[in-house]
């Protein structure tokens, strides 16, 4: 079953525009994350933009289509709570990068007061954390039936 | 600095409209106007990092609010008490401003903060002990504890939302409600 055959979502115009623009939005989010050390932006803003790209898809194509892609693209062994798992991994990675950064600074010597690679990794992990978290909140608020509405 | 005051007045007006208007969708649009003006205010104050973050967070909040409110009708809560509530609010604002005159006068002027920490950051950046983006260096180097706490707060909030809104594992609670 192709994703276009799901009933949900908006009109064909919206779907076409969404298909054309979502890659650009995603690319812009990655750019904002990776460019955070040099220009305004960074992990938080870039993560929100990435979450917005996925929300864009969800609104245009309906949540059934997105769930179809989600089930096919993310392995089952990660478990039911895939976005929280991703967030946990990102948090752990951020903590590890942060601790490594601190250890380098503590050891002193030739370590500079900042390490661009570690900061870039921190931006990346914060971005994954924020993107997965905000998209999860959106899916939880829009995708799951809210109490009292289940009978409708 | 006059443009900042114009933006602040616009934000206050939009906030009042958002509270008072009857249509929920229009209220959400008014809230979005407040957020957009705040983003522009950050730009006026030369804080592009904050402006970008404010803009994208505002967009995501608006999407969630619209999805949450567009299908719902507003419960009309208009009554004869509205005038009394308005009068009480005005009286409270007047009282607050009268009492807060002294503390406001004691505050340091705008742009000259009491703590000198920011000057140290700027000086270190001028000496080259910083990435090209000073803000990024502040949040990931000098204030790394704050950033770690922020990421933890977001993580905890998402886990909390999932725990409250999850679809599975609530049959027991639903059955209890039916029996009550």
C-alpha cells in the first residue's frame, strides 16, 4: 500500500507542496544545527526545525501514512517507545560528550578552554533530543485519542 | 529604543485581545502575534539566536494549539460579573504599580546589568577564547550545567506527556471510572 492511498491528510495540492518542501526544511534544520558554532542557531533551534519538518509531513499526509513510513524505517527491536529511546540515547550521548569535555578541561595542559568537535557533537545531540521530543509531543497530542473523545 | 516600546505595546494589546476575544482560533492567532512581536523584539535587542528559537518554538506551539482548539467550541463564560472582574483587575494593576514604584526606581538602568559576568564572557570572546558564535560558547562551555539541565527538563517533560496521554495501559483506570 503506497502512502498516497491512505485516506487521511489534506488535498493533493498540499501533499505535492509538502513533498517538494519537506526535504528543504529538513536540510535547513541540519544546517542550523551544524552551523550553530559559527552563526546564530544551534541544537535547540535546529531540532525544532527538524521536528517541524516531520509535523509538516504528518499534517499533509495524515498520521496513518507517517506511521506506515515510521514502522518501515525504524527497526522493531528498538521497541514500542522509539522516540523516547532515541531521546534517551541522545541524552546519554550529550552527557558523555559533556563529561569528556569537562575531563579534557580538568586535565588542563594543552587542552583549549573549548573543543569545537565536542561542541559540534553537543549541538547535534541536543538537536536530536529536541527534535524527537517535540515531534513526540505533537504525535501524542494529535495522534492519540484524548480522554472523552474515543467514542466519536 | 522607541521601536521596542512600540513592540511592547503591540504585544500587550495582542495579549489582551487573546484573552478577551470569543473565537478560540482568533485567540490562538492573537497569541501568535505576541510571539512574533517578541521575536522581532529580540532582533531589535540584537539577539538573533533568541529570535530564531522564539520564532520556531512559536510556530510549533501554534500548530499544536490550532490542532487542539479548532474543533472545540468555546464555553461562553460571560456574565454580569465581567465588569466587576475588570474593575478588580484594573485596581490590582494600579495598586501593584503604586507599590512597585520604589523597587523599579532601584533597578539598574536598561543595558547596565548588576552582575558583571556577561562582560567577562564578552572579554574572553574578544581575546579569542571562544567559538565564532559567542552564544554557542556560553551555553555549551561556561554555562554547560544550564544546558544539561535544560535538556533534562525537556526529556522529562516528553516522558511525562507520553505517560499521561498513552493509549495502552489505561484499561484498568477506564474500568474503574465506569464502575464509579
